């Protein structure tokens, strides 16, 4: 993978205001990947493919990333980007709404990255837990959403998203079968694993 091509993809995404993964969040996930054998990743929210491409760096040889995106323009750009920088590994884009696609999947994944509509996080969690290997991990990005989630923010504009993110945190922290860390990096990252492996 050429780092110049990857930098160009990142720069274009930022110029176009596509909300790609923040550097410190990516670093945290890649650190986790370095110490584990990750063969299969599921990503919810591809955008232009930037995070998926970055994840391939630490994927086991022959590994695969399934990534879901519903926006046609994003899908078009993601396909072009993947073609430029990622020929060795397979990134498979599921085109459509994750709400419809997730229930049709029955593979097991070592790592699941949730990075799409915030109002759907509790549903994404339910599906992610079903699709996660017993020793796998779920990363949920934007979990603190500009600090709104742990504050007394209650304004109408983002209230639905904030309430769903709060519900996600409640689910992953109160379930006795799960262990979760909430990190105040980037826009907030929740890291969830199954407990009794
Ligand atoms: C934050 S961006 C993903 C960024 C990407 N993971 C990265 O870091 O490079 C979120 C993407 O999720 C997509 N999305 C949001 N809700 C979705 C849904 N329900 N199903 C499929 N895609 C969705 C949006 O169109 C957007 O492109």
C-alpha cells in the first residue's frame, strides 16, 4: 500500500468534509490489531473506504473486511480508493442500509467497527454481538459525540442521536456478560468484549 495514495485519500476526504476516523482513534484500534490475529472485520459505515483501507495494514494474510455503506456517492469513491491502494487484501462492500443488511449476515468476525448512524447504535450493537467471535472486540466510534453524551445536553437538534448513544453505553456497561471501556479519544471510543470466554 502506498502511503502517498493513502494520504491523498485522507486529504480529499477531509477537504470534502467526509467524517473519517480521527488519527488517535485509528492508532488505538491499530494497536489492538497488532497484538491479535485479526482475520475478519465487519465495518458499519464505509464512507470513502479510508478506515477499512487503514485496517488492512494489520489484517492477517488472506483476511477480509466486510463493510456496509448506503450512500451511492460514498460507495463509488470507496470502490475507486480500494482499487488504488488495496489489491492484496479483500475489502467487500455491502451496498445498502446496515439495518437491512446486518440481519442477513451470519459470518463470525474478530473485530467489528461501528461508525454509522448514531440513532441506530443500539440496533447495531445487538447485531454485532450476534456476529462477534467469542474473543472478538467491538469498537464504537463517536460514542461521546462532541461531549454531549456525558453532559446534560438536551437540545432538540441532536437529542435523538445523543439518547441512542446513551442507551448504547447503558447496554454495554450494564450487561454482566460484557466488559467495556469508554475512551475519551477522538470523538469517544467504546471498546467492548465478551466476558466469559
Ligand atoms: C463516519 S462515516 C464512516 C467513516 C469511515 N468509517 C472512515 O473512518 O473512513 C459514516 C458513514 O456511514 C454511512 N451510514 C450511516 N448510516 C448508515 C446505515 N444505516 N447503513 C449504511 N451506511 C450508513 C454514511 O453514509 C457515512 O458514509
